[in-house]
């Protein structure tokens, strides 16, 4: 895939461009700067997905305790 600009990343994440700009400014989303241009590589997007993935749990706890009859 090609590198994405801010508009492309916003479309991919289904968020406003201003949200992506704020994350870039705060350096909380992986990106590359080329002069004044911001680009998101495939690796940047994969890293962001890893950072935001919900932790998985192998055990499932019941929503409430079950009494033995």
C-alpha cells in the first residue's frame, strides 16, 4: 500500500482530520515527517493498530455469581 497523508489516515480510521492532526502534534500516533508533510507508512499503521488493540483474555468470568441449586 502507499503511504497515507492526514486525510487518508483520517478516512482509514473513520475520524476527523483534526483528530489525526492532534495525535500527530502530541506524538501519540506513529508517523513520519518529510519536511512539513506528514505521512503514515504501512508500518506506522500496523504499529498504531497494535497499540490500540484490546488485550485478549483466555478466561471468561461470569457476569454474576451462580448459586448451586
